[in-house]
């Protein structure tokens, strides 16, 4: 007679298996398999319904167990149950929306991958929450570490999901604490003090705030006299003006506001995954979508090529595909060398259906310092290709207007504006000799 231990051992050797296959492997009858599965309780994850049901061994995570509840916060701020996440023994997870109905993921589901601490804001997470016992560097985290962070301290993450009852309780108990612009310098200093050293990899120092009825991400550049600090202050001005240029082209972009307080340069970027005081909206980055559904990001991949794949699979509309090509082209023609898959996001409209979210992180990163060093890079605007022929002329026209606008920005130094003039002239020359 097969035992529960034998059942779990068999399940642990494979990704998933049907009941009939389990009976064969255990050399027992189907009724015996059914009894074993019933006795296994949460140690076994059931995926699907009826004859198509598959079984996988569940994985228990310290402090979380084998089943992690999921919630969604609606646009009015009211949370509701949204299923259960089952970590699996052999990696990945099953997300059940209802009895037997759900989706299996090779790693974390896309929404959880986006919610996980990352970048500048995420790097100090472990030091801010030592009670969780997480590795100090998020680059050393496993998926279990990510789930522990999200399920126990994930009450204010990107998008509309909340993972775990403890994080939901924190959301329900946490009052909003409005901030004023006069508090921004202290918030900036606090943000910097929680980090180990200076910002790495071009990450822009930032903090989140709720101010004047808006949830904002506040980027900032230091108030010292160094050349690198001055350049970052200028780039924040450039970012706000770039998003204005995108809106002028009829493409949604995040609303921004530039501020100078106590020598700091601040750029408020209004969050579009937040609605009113407590409301939220589902949001996924292109990186998360690509990791799960496309596997496209890599050498030679671009926003334009990803848009082609998403359009082919009917995951996005033809208009959104055109807008992505436009943004990619505009970015290239304005020196935005940071067009990675984390800098483009989508609202969820249904299973594998997405709507392009407002543009953000648009700025001429070719001017970004490396540490404390100013690096002067050549600007090489590219002519249209067969993929961008339909959008290049319009994107170039708005890019030229953007460079011209930077020349008029008195917040920028004379030397910086001189570089912008060179870029404008290079683009104008390309437009003159390009027959589109």
C-alpha cells in the first residue's frame, strides 16, 4: 500500500502529473490515489478541473505556509479577495482565481515580479525590515525571499495587488500621511541615509509621497556644487519637458511638476497606478510581461520589436503598437539611451490583454554622469527603418521641438544648452536629408 510519503516523493520528482499517471507510478488504484491526495491536504496543489486536473507538490515557505492569499484594491480603495498563490516544490507557482481555475507560472507571476523590491527604493528594504531576516542585497534574494517581503511588508507596491493577509492588514491600518514640498528636503535626506552609499547603475534617487491629493514618485538631485549633481538636476528638468513633448504629440504621459527647494531639484511624477486617496489600478511592466509570455528581451530586442510580438499575439491594440514604436523612435532621437523593458508599462485589461500606460522615464540619459564623472557621449540620431517608417517623421518633428525647448530652459546651464543645440542641429540635418 502506497503511503503519503511515497506520494509526495513521486510528486517531488516531476513538475506536475495527472491522477491516472500517479496511479500508474505508485502502482495503486485510482480510488487509492484519491484517498492519498485527500490526506495530503495543502501539501499537494490541485490545478484544473475534472479529468484535466493536474497535481503538483506544494512548497511551504517559512512564516507563510503553502497557500498565500491574494487581494486586489479597486479604484475606490476597497480591497477584495483575488485568489490564492501556491508556491510549488519544483519552482514557480500556481495562482488560483477560483476552484480549479487558475494559471501556472514558471517563476513568480508577472504582477509579483513587478511588486518585488527593486532599484533605488528596493535596495534598502532588508535594512528597513531586519525582523524579516532577508539577505541584505536584493540581488541575492530567491523567489521565497521576494514572497516573504511581499506577504509581510507589501502593503504599498506597484499595481493593485496585495499579497498575504499580513500585508492587507497593514494596508487597512495604515493612514495616509500627506507631505508638503517644504518636507521634501528632509524626505530626500532620509531616503539617502537609508541607502548604502550613492545610487548605483544610473538609478535616480527618489521617494514616494502623497501630496495635494496625488500619489507621486519624487525624484531628486542633491544640492551640492559637484558637476555630477548639477548634471542630474538638469536631467530632471529635461525629464519633465520630455514628458510634456510626448503629451504634445497626443500620447499619454505621466504628469510632472518641477520644484527647487533648499538647493535640491525635485521632479514629482504622478503615479498612474493610484486613484484618489486609496484607489489602485493594475499595472505590469513590459519586462514582467516579456519574462512570462514572450521571452523576447535580450540582445537586439527593443520596444519596437516587443510591440510587434505583442501585436501579433493580439495582446495589445494596433494603436498601442504604433504608440510604442513612436516612443521608441522619439527616445532614440532625444538621446534616451535607457529604453529598457522596465521603462514601459501597461494596464491589465484581461487575460494576456494589455493597454499602454502613460509614458514615463523619458529623458536624454546619454548625458547621465558615471558616478561623479561627466562623460560626453556622441549623439547619433538614426534614420527610419521599415519598422518605424510610419512614425519616424512625426517623432522627429516633436524631438526637434524638444531640443529647441531645452535651449529656452533657463534652469539649464549655458554649457548644457550648447550641447542641446548640437543635438538639435544633428537631428535637423538628418531630417533634411531623409526622404520621409
